[in-house]
């Protein structure tokens, strides 16, 4: 199992319930395929540049451990989920 972190930017114009359910969806997906470690909700922040004509996004950072095949599946689900503006999955170096 490798350690990963993913940062997700969710459309901040969605309702609070929609944002929370989106976060829970990905938390459940990670828990079902690996070991969930931590989640940090950074909240609404201004984007460095507009993405799909949006100026702000809701940032979420998730740390987890999973098999090497899982990040590809996670990226596939992130790509097809409505309300996700950007995401980045990174493998962390071992300690």
C-alpha cells in the first residue's frame, strides 16, 4: 500500500449539502478501496485563475493509503462527477 494525497476543488456555488455529500462520496470510495487517514476542508478560496468561468472553489485535502491501482479509479470517478472543478492525486514519498 502506498500513501497518497488528493486535493479536490469543488464548485463553491453548489449548496452546502451538495458539497458535503460530494465529500462523503469520495471519503466512502477511499475507505472501500484503501485506508482513509485524514481530511482537511480548507473552505472557499479564490482560484489562481478562472476555471470554467468560476472565480472561487471549495478546497478539500484528503490523505489515504491504497493499492497502486486505486488512484487511477479515483481520478476516473473525479473526472465524471459534476461539481468538481479540478483535482490532483499525488503519491507521497515513504518515510
